[in-house]
C-alpha cells in the first residue's frame, strides 16, 4: 500500500476547513441563529 503525499494531505485539510467555514456561514445566515440578525437598513428611518 502506497503512502499519500504530504501535499495531498494538506490540500484535503485546507479543503475540509473551507467547506466547514462555508457550511457554518450558511448555517449562521439562513439557520435558526439568523432570527437574531437585524437589518440596519430596516432600522434606519428616512
């Protein structure tokens, strides 16, 4: 069985972190925590 190259391991790790951060951002924007977000444009009276 061949061992994988260190570059492949680093690339997979970076990809996993990026997917994790993207998923967390989507969860924060559209999931249950989004109820606490406020729109500053709606709060501003013209």
